[in-house]
């Protein structure tokens, strides 16, 4: 069964790599006359902001995926389904990133509101997909490696619920109040997820011992 886990991880890593590749394609070298490069590069700040935000979110998703399946011993059909859900929602990030970037560069305020709401929706979808995966592991302990308890995945479900609420709030604020506020929330959230990961807490605990 470990070979099946290995194939799942190989496929998932390939998807994450493709998603990051699609993400970076939005960063394009500007075509400008001599002397205009500096201004043109600065004018692309929305692309840089959107790229950094999405890259951090993908990085956290990939790391969570890696640490989660390190504790899994075997697969069943529903684990494959929930994993595909995580990959599906994560693969939407390059599209949402491009929409946000272009609305900030060329759109009006209405476009910015819609684009930030879209990004928030994708974040909610990613969080919900993780909730489904963690819930399945909590209810099927036989899939876990010997000695692994469901405590980790119970805590991760809480982080998933927080993600649903935070991305939903960010998207709502972006649509109704202020797109820049939403973008600030989206930028901070991956950092919060990274620092609050149970695997990071375990490393800190081991260092104190």
C-alpha cells in the first residue's frame, strides 16, 4: 500500500509543480521603449502582489499535503477523491490570481471587488477540500500509520474551518468594503497557516527537549 501512497504523492507533486508554473506565467517582461523599463516594472506591482500571495498559499498547501500523507499508511477510494478535491481547488489559484492582477492594473473598482471576491471563493474551496480530507482520515483510522493518532487531523480540521471563515470574510470585505483590505487579509493568511501548522509546533517541541 505504500507504493500506492507513493504514486498519489508523485501525481500530487506534479500537479503542484504545474500550478506554480502556470502562476509564474502571469509575470511577463514588459515591452517598452528605451528608458521606460523601470516605470513599466513598477506598474506591474499588482502582478507581484498577486503572485506572492498565491505562491505562499500554494507553498503552505503543498507542505500540509506532504506532512499529512507522511502519516498515512494506506489509501482507499474516498481518500483519492478528497485528495483530488484538494488538487482541483488549488489548481484554480492561477486563474484567480490572473483575474485579480488584471483587474488591479486595467479594471475599475467594480472589477476589483469582483476579483477579490473570486479569490476569496477559491480560498474557501481550498479550505473546504482540506476539511473533507481531514474528516475522512479522522473517521478512518485504519488508513493511518501505526502510532499516529487522529489528534493532528482533528486540530487541522479547526484550521480548515478558520480558513473557510477567513477567506470568506476577506472575499466579502473585498466585494462590499475595500479590495485592498481583502488583499491584505489574503496575504497574511498563508503566513498564519504556516506558523500555526501542527507539524511546525511539533518541531518546536522537539527543539525544546
